[in-house]
């Protein structure tokens, strides 16, 4: 079961990250180009990115509790006994990515309060962008490729 969840988490990460990048680029281009926020394209791109990131978070949380390098590593070695690579997987990656998903969720919630397209695009660009930077900062790159 652990291997299946790990593979799912790894491959879903590519899709979620790609969709998040597309959402940020779309929001920035809409803000710079002073476009009208459309319900067909702009809303769906942002919503799809939000949904994929939340699914990725849920799969990651399941993986955290069944993985030997997640909660089990902290229980076995303690916080002081973790190497930097183990600490990245057991502490930093989950914590920072939860903050990233919270930022994306805040961006989605804020954009719904606005009527003007530029404010909607700005909210999505800022909060989704912060979430993207946080996610990219804590990806275990050595295991990803």
C-alpha cells in the first residue's frame, strides 16, 4: 500500500504543479493584460488548480502516516536524530506544503469576494504564486527525477 500511495503522490505532483503554474501564469497575464475575468476559462483554471492541490495534500497526508520516512521517522529517531534529508521529508516538506495549500485556498476565497477582474486576477496571482514558491522550495528534488 505504501508504494502505491508514494507513486500516486509522485505522479500527481507533476499534474498539480503544472496546473498551479498554468493558473499563476493565467492570473498574471490577465492582470497585466487587463482582461475580463471569465467564468469559462479563468475560473476553471483556478478552480482546477485548487482541487488538484487539495487532492495532492490529502494523498500526501495519507503517505505521511504510512511512510517510514514520515511520522514513523520522527517517532523512531526523534527530532534531534533526523538527518537533513530525513528532516526535509518528515517535517519541512509537509509543514511548508500545508502552508502553501492554505495560501492557495485563501487566494481562491479572496477572489470570490471581488467583482472586478483585476482584483480577482491579483488575488489569485499573489496567493497562488506564494503557494507555488513554497511548494517549489520544499520539493525533495533528489528523489523527484
